[in-house]
């Protein structure tokens, strides 16, 4: 099929960007969205133009590196997929596709469709871990953990840190991301030990980095490629309030 | 605690607590108003009780503070939220990810606030400050009290503007109802009292509550229009 | 004169690691902070090593090319991680895990390393649980296990189909904690461009900031490369798009020997190639072979009709299907090791029985669904079926999946001794980047085990042993040290050269051509003629690359094409080295199958007499052939036998 692409181009973080229009021809419906982008780039390189920069790596939906706001939706028009798992059969011949980078004060654009998501790293550095050193830990089966809790912790732990929640939230809030880690560790006895400290430190770091406030619209969980529930946000709120009460 | 007050979750906590408080107020207010359906005597008695009961008098300024905090925090959060996305998207999809009301609570809040101002001018202001000839005292069960019923009926049955007021009041009630469809569940979520199961229950109860408040407050002008 | 000294400690195989630790040198806490360690790569091995070294108190600088350390490709591992815990009480032990790994590797791994790997495997599970990794559990609250190919016990711990992700996030958490504590300094979107060697020892690296294009030099008393494998030489593989062999190649050029480059693992169950535009191959977990049956049509005309779209697989009667794995290997059936299953699929397709494009076979769940019901199958493999449906747009509950083998893992890598040190003192290699503990074939769920073993439990000891002698080495200032300045200039020249070719071919088109040569000649089945052919073709392609590649944009900005060009330049070097190694190894073993060396039934035929050694290659300049050095493998705890899966 033939498509018209409207792609955001921006030289670097300090330049002003704008949309450019491109045509691509004979795209098969079996191609993934990023393969379509590869074809566009090959076309641009061959005609002496600068290819479109976009983040991607594993191309199987797990590394969280690919982003792209496609036709008004984070990761495009399919549910529970990342952009690399989106296939062209979701589009029709002659469609115009608008491709934008994630938009958030917390994720400044680096170039074209690439954004800087190091804010996510910084939030996790504030406390998204269990403070144990290598070695000297008890036997793995020393502490039984309820399967229900372990499964729920796993639901939260599947977060790939792609940023779709921030990108899609009208307030550009990072609460789903933060809650996924806080919730995972709060559910496990290993993480409970420092749960209060973690919740406060991570929320404080999140607030510093320019993300908005959650207004419980629930858009994040709809666009989350891993389907993480905003029930985890409720748990984060709970953890944070308890932590404050303990002061 | 100062960290809590300035944190995003802390600010939302205040939104949520004041919201829940205002919802309780709405319930009390609606109960009182519905006395109107039982005639002038019932309504005047309730109105008299509300105007003289010491607990209610003490709660009035608290209620005012509740409103003001709710509005102030909403404004603060909204400004921050808008700053969080300096450049907006060229293309967005509406309605897929979340309900319109959940995304437009500030606008709905504005609707409710405008209505509230009008409502205060129409009734509260007249009863407490300026007075009105319609409020001339009447005797109910041997006790003299203001004719609040007269004031209400006077407004909605005004030959020129009665129909306009009725429609504006119904609009205000519906706006409030929509505000509550998101606000009810959302306030529980913010204070952490939700999970996947309770969310379903709370949203259902929230819709019922919103319907009750929206319809309940609309009934009064409608009732007066019909009985006209 | 060979420099190969594997430094295997004295004693029985079970005592070697304890002996090593008991006698190694240590650095006291106050001195640790005076010593700098560079870690390149943040996957399981790199992330774990950086965090552990930081916890000990060393000054660690950590580098990754992705936008965050959490993106490393370890994240994509699905199945699980092996450990000899014997929780299910089914007869597992450290010795048995050791034995299975050596046997699975077709007796081409170093005994002492593999034994140590099995020993520390249990510590890994304890460590990960303590970090909050949500492994699957039973209702009683204890850890659950499942079984994987090549073993008769259930020793694989897992977290749904995302074990690699969870383990990596554990290591990433530990690394984050050290970054916050200030012991580790993280450099994201930074690519290593060269190793700096001063007076014969690795002393640092040259990097390129991928956002600004800036070239920097970093000093370290020791350098750890945990940069993964080089499967992307084949262009199409299950590796991430950015996975590359450049760090290993740079080290190789600086004098580190390259071990067993020809050992490549081809995974039998991947979604087949479906077009020339395709950028990568997606793995379907090995666990599917527990319930799925692999077949092709028995009659050639049926296969032709299917390829032409005239016949559906569901229309073929049971007696007209050839369940070739069950036919050839009745004892193991569909659960033969990866190398065996892959070759069998290729054999059928080459004979004209392939389906789809002709390069695919069926993986059918019909029997399993009839036996267990669709719900049970959904519970077991639901996420994989969904993934398949998203990609192929066919419902695998109704029609069989199509699969074909694909490049998955490289057992070869930088040669390291028992301490994981390369032939350049102070330069260590860990995880898939080293020639590893897997011999000629890796068993499922062992890659995660090796990465974390190296990172958490081996390097913190062996790097320390090395650094104990470096206390008096002052921190060198890269701005003023000749070797750093020269290395930086070299990198700059290399980049300028790439930018200035300004030819007419895109990097990808050359990479794809290399991939085709590799797949056809250095892939699943190799022969002398094909390999010689490949060496010639790659050499010509390399010339073509340096004469005719086109890199748009400039070097002083974010330039993904430049990054790719730099990596492909190294892949061309690696491809040739792989072909050379494959040509010299005149036997078939594990993932290396030479058509000349097979039994009458078409099975791999090892030559233990002449080839029980690690082939390591020393770089001799871009125009000269590399020199072969051999590390003889001695088996003391295990009797060498012929693998038999019939």
C-alpha cells in the first residue's frame, strides 16, 4: 500500500522543529511499523537526505526503547503493543500517518522522534530497588511469599519503562511508571523493609523532574503496552500516605 | 509534613478530602431541598432548622473553606499540569483512552462554580444579608420563621425569568452530576482506597451518586415548573 | 610463542574455585576508592559487575549505547535461568548441572569454568530473590521450577515469559543504587570506540557521545567488556538492532585473542523470514516444543500446493504429515537440543518439503489442544500465541504456527582465562562477550545463569585480585597521556574516513549482503568450498564498503547511520574471522556443522583426536591472516562421549 507520512523533524534539542511530508510506496501489510520507517530511511539516504532518527532496539516489545506518537496515540492504533510490534495491517492504503515524538517537559526531544527519558532512570535511582549488596543473602526459599502477591508484583514488574504513560497522559504524569516499581516492591517482603522511604524518595524525585499530577483519567493504563493497572497508583498513594503518617 | 503539602500526592490528597467533604455536604443539602416537594410548611421548617441549628452554623465557614481549598488546589494542579507539556501534540484521539469528564474536571468545576455563585446570589445572600420581601415571616406550627419557600417559588415561578432560572439550575445540576461521575471514584483512588475490584464497585456507586445528585437537584425546578 | 595461560587453579574440579578465593589477593576498603574500573555494557553481566564492584567501594564508570542501562538485550530472554537448587527433589546437583552443560556444549567447554558456573548458580537465585525479582511461585509460597532442553531435571527458575527482563531489572536496580550512592557513574548513549593499552595493560577506553558526537577518553585501572554477542553479523537474528560486536573487535585488534568465533547458536523456533524489508527475527520460546509437534508434508506435491496457496495445512491428513523429529529421534522427539532441531528443519526444507516461503516448517498444537483443551494451552502459552498472532496475523489455535531456525546466540567471543581476563592484562570480558562456558552449543536457560555468575560472583573476586597489584598505578590523565591521545586521534580518523567515503550504498544494503553470505555459507551447514567462497566474498564486500558506503549527516551530531556504519565495518571483520575459524575446524560439533563431517544418518561427527581445543585467533593486521593459537581442553571430571538423542 502507499502511504503519506507527516513526520516531526527537529535537528537537536535546541532547534525548533516542524512537520515534513513524505510518501512511501508498496508497503506490505506484513511489515512492522518500524520496518516501514526503515524503508523510509533507506529512501531518504539514497536520495541524499538526512534519515529520520527514532529510538528502537530489541524490536520484540520488551526493551522499551521504541516510542512514537502515531496518529494521536502512544505506540499507535493497537492495544497492548509497542511501536515495534505494531504492524502495517492496522493501516489502509492511502492513509496519512502523523508521527510525533513523546511530548512532555520530562522528556525533552533529542532529535526528530527521539526523546531523552533519563528522568525515568533518575526516579528509580531515588529508591526503585531493595538495598541489598551482592552476597550474604538468605536462601531463596527461606521466605515463602503468597502466590497471589508474587503474581501481582509480577504484573507491576512487567513495566518496560517506555514512557507511553507519560506521553498519553493529558497531564504528562509519571504516576503509573512510579507506582509500578513502588507497588512491585511493596508487595514483596524483601521490599517492604524500606517501603516508606522508597515511596517518599521516588515521589519527591518524580515531582522534581517536571511531570504533571495524576488526575486519575486512566488513559495511561489503556495505552500501556504491558497493560499495567492504575490499581498500582492507588497502592502508591496508600504507601505514600502511610509513609507520611509514620513521620 | 511540609514535604507532604508540597508533594503532588499531598496536593491531590487535599483535593480528594475536600471533594469527599463537599459530597457529604451535597447529600445534606439535597435532603433538605427535597422537603420542598412536601409543601411550604415542611420546607420552611427544614430551612428554619438549617438556619438556626448551631452545628450547621459552625459548619458553614468550614464548608466555605472546603470549597475554597478545593478550587485553589484544582487551579494549582491544573497550572502545573499544563506546564508539564510545553509543546502539545498536533494530533490527538479523543474518547479512546479516557472519558471526556475525567479529562475536563476543571472545566466542569468552572461550570459548577458559576452555578454556585448564582445560587448564592439568589438565595444565601438574600436570606443572610440583604433580605427580600418574599421572605416575610410566616407562622408554622405556632413558630414564626422566614418564608424560604416563598423565595424559592418566587424565583422559579417568576413570570419573566422563571423558566430561564429553572433551565440554568437544571444545567448546573447536570454539570455537577458529570463532575461527580469522575470525582467520586477518583477521590477514593487518590487516598489509596481502591484496587481492581473496588474500582469497579466505586465507579458504579459513583455513577449512582452522580445520578442522585444531578437528578435530585433538577427535580426541584422541574417540580415547580410542572406544578405551575 | 603463545600467551595462552588459562590459570586454572590447582585441586579437584570441585575445590578449584574455593582454592582460588582462599588464596587470591584483596584490596583493603580504604584503597578501593583509589581504583577505577570501567564497565562497558549494562546487561546481566555488565550491570551485575558494575553494581557489585561499586558496592565493594571501587570507582566504577559504566557505559551503554542505549538510552538507559535497562534496555540491554538480556531483557529479551524469555524462558528462565538454571540453578542446581534441587528444590523439586528430582536428583539435581551441582555436578549434574556441570555435566549437562559440558555435554550440551558437545565437550568443547573448559571444565573448571563450567563447574564454577554450576557452583555459583544457586547464589544467583538467592541474590535475585533478595532483590525482589518476582519469580513464579507455588501456592505454598515457594519457588516453582520448569524443565528445559538437554536436562532430565526441573531446574529452571522463571518469571512468566520475561525472566531476562526481571533479572536485568534486578541488576539495574542494584546499579541504580550505586549510581545514587556515587560509586558508579553512568554514561548513557555512549558507544565504546576503542580500548587504550598503556605498557601492555588495558588502561581505559575511547568513547563517542552518541548525542553530540563528542569523542572522549576515560581512564580505568581495569576495563570490563560485557558487550554481548555478535549474532548480528548475520543481519537477521533474534538480537536487538543495536547489538554489535564492535567492542570485542576493538579489543581483538588491540591484542586480545578471539576464541571459537565459529560457534553460533541457531534457535529452531523463530518466526520465519517473510520479506526482504525485514529487520529482525522474533523468537518463540523453546518451551513451545513441550506441547507442539513439528511437521512438514510427506508428499512434495502437497508442500508445493501449500506454498502456492492452494492447500491449507489443516487439510492435510495425519498420514500425509511427516513428524520428522519424532521419526528421526524417537527418544527425545520434539525436545532434541537446539542445534539438532535446527539442522533437521533445514534438511527438510532443502529437500523441498518446506512450507510458507519454502523456508518454514509447522509447529502444530492440534494434538495438544485435543488432549488438554484450548484453555490449558492458552494458560501455558497465551502470551506467545498472542505475540505470534500480532506478527503473522494467523490464529495459532486454529492453524499450525510456521517456524524456522534463526541466529540467536554466539558461544564464541573474546578468549578469557579462569579469571575472565583476556590476553590483554587488565582487560576482562564477561557474559556473551567472552568465549564462555558453553562450548560449541549452549543449553536453554544457561545464558542468564552465565551472565549473572560472571557479574555478581566471579568478576568482583578476579578483578580485585588484579587490582591488588595496581595500587601504585597513579590515575593517568587522558589529556596528557600519549596512548590516550593517539587512540583518540585514531578514532577520529576512523570516523572521518567513514564520513568521507560518500559512496552510493546505504549501510543497511551492505549489512544485508553480508548477512546473506553468512547465512548461506557460514550458517547452519558449512563446507570447505562454501567457507572459502565466503572469505573471498566478505573480503570483496569489505573493499566495497570502504569504497562505496554512504553515511549522511555529520559526525558531530546524533547520527544513527554513522553508528551503524561503524558497527558494520567491524561485522565485516568478524564475518571473515568466523568463516576462517569454521574452515579450520574440520569436524562437526554443537552449533558448528561441517557437511563433510557427518555420520551416515546425517548427524554431527566430532573429531576429538584433533580438535579438543579452543581455537583462539590473534590479530596480525588488516591485510594479514590472523594467527591460530590452541588451548587444549582436558576432561578430568567427565568422560567424553558421543551425544546421542535417538
